[in-house]
C-alpha cells in the first residue's frame, strides 16, 4: 500500500461529511447491512439503493416498477412491516433477489453509506469479501477512511475488528507511521482479537442483541471470511458489484 493517510471512524455519528471528501471510503456494518449487501449482489441482485429512512424508501418505491424493485431493511433489528425482505443475509437468496434492484433501509449501515456520498469512492466491506477490499486498497492512491457503522452512535466490536483486519492485511502487517489514531486503535483490536474472529463477533454486544431478536444463524453466516470476490461500489446512488 502507498503512504497515503489511513483513518477509522467508529460510528456513523463520529464524523462530518466533509472529512471524507476526495477520500476512498470503506463502509463496514458486519451485523448486518454490508454482509447483506454483499450477499444480495453475490446472488445477482441488479443493485442496491441505500436510503436513510422509511420516508426516502417510500418515495423511491412509489416511482418505480414494483416487479423489478424490492423494499428491504430493518428498524432496531426487525424487518419493517410491509417490506419484502428484512436485513438477514440469509433471506437474500438467488430466487428472491436475482435481477431485482433493492431499496435498502437499515438502522445503522445505510445511514453511514448515505453520509459518505461526497467521497471519491465508496467500497462496501464485510468479512465475506474482505480480501477483495484489501486488494482494492493496495492499489488505492487516495487517503483511506474506514467507516464503521457502529450501533446507534456507539462502537461495535465486530466492525472495529474488520477495520483492523483490513488495515493489517492491506499494509502487510505493519501500521504506516502516518496512520491516524482511529487506524491505530482498530489495528490494535485486530492484533489482540484477530485469532478467533467468529467467537469475538458472536460475543459482541450487538451480536447478543441480535441473538435475542433473530437467533444465531446470521451471526455464524456473517463471521465467514472470504467466501466471495465481489467488491460492491457505490456509484450515482446505487451499489453494484465489481469482481476482484
């Protein structure tokens, strides 16, 4: 990786939009938005339109052909009433999403994506496609910011762990001297906890909240590493896939 500056923000509330301008941004919401986006595109969804709230989702849905679009997402972990799909990646099968454009609204992840619209490029990262993101960053010449969605303004361990893992791998295990404090913290989290990613994720606060709501299947699924080379990128308000 070149000697560009690297930083990490630990929630969607922890930065201003202008701090991302002209930078390469990596959005992380392991449980579950970015894992779900990656899965949907693996299963040949045409694209994903991230929205900030139900009002924006409804406006878009009223102006498109309902045969080719699906309303998807959650509020506080649960599927929104009247939506086609929730936020479990296991719902986003080929049969459900192939050829469809998804209007996607979540509590934390899509808010982080929307807040990143003014950046130079936005990559969507999960453990499922980590290596594809790492390879992109190795070739990136702009300053890099990894944005963890967190949970309602608070740090989420699983997001911080992935941020640290991406930094560690893209820098060959050596933190650049010009890394910002956020990158140093995430790097340190990965060095301490990176040997057992699945267990760390399943013991995180957000995972425990989700387990009580929806069980454990999503937790195990989202803990898988590098099951795809798909690299989702946001362009003109729609997330679509670039193969690694």
